[in-house]
């Protein structure tokens, strides 16, 4: 049994430790981290999953960004503790947080990731949306949380102001 909760300030460093465990050293050098620097998270969408003992099993974070001056959610990172992978926890976090994003009125979300994995959640390669280098354009994926939300939205992904 897992407990799904909004990430709190007290969770921050424990989530950071999970991200360090799950991702390669130097993860903060990625272009998506430049877009997050000095920008607060979208707190209602940053979630943690804890087991019955209170141990952190998984976490997801979202940040605001802009594409062509339009608001967009930047999903990531999402991490599942290596001992809990394969249990569907990442999928649970993605589905729950995207549903909440829709309820909160967000129209579009994007991420940098593997399309074969994220396609099942509705993400597709974005044409005309450019992450700062050095990002592989084939890994820039988006989902419309409202029908047609990506129509005509193109340009460089920039930091939310």
C-alpha cells in the first residue's frame, strides 16, 4: 500500500537523494535544469509515493516553462527507487499528476524522454518546439491536456518568468 501526497518542503532533500540514485551524475547539467533554476515548482503537481513504513518509493516534479510565449508544464524528473521499479509507480505518478494538471486548467505539458515509454500516456514528438542545446530533438515530447492545445505553439522552450 502506497501513500500518494503532494511533495512538501521537508521532502525536498529526500527526493533529491532519490534523483541522485536514479539518474547519472551530472544530471543537473542537463538543459532542462537550466529552465528550472530559480523557478518555483508547480507544487500541486509535485508528488511523492511512500510505502507503509514511510519510505520514499517514487517522486515526480513539474515546473512552469514557456514555448513561444505560451505556458507549458515541464514534466520531470520522475523517479522510482530501483528496488520498486516494475511496479507501475512511475505510471501512477504520471497519470495522477496529468489528471490533476487538467483539473487545474493547464493546457499542455512536455518533457524530454523516450517516446516508446511516454507514448502510452499520450506524449508525442513535438515538431517546432526546441529545447536549449544539447537536447536531442527526437526526445522532445508533448501532450495536449486540452484538445488542440499544441496547435500553432512552436519555438524555443524558455524559463517561466
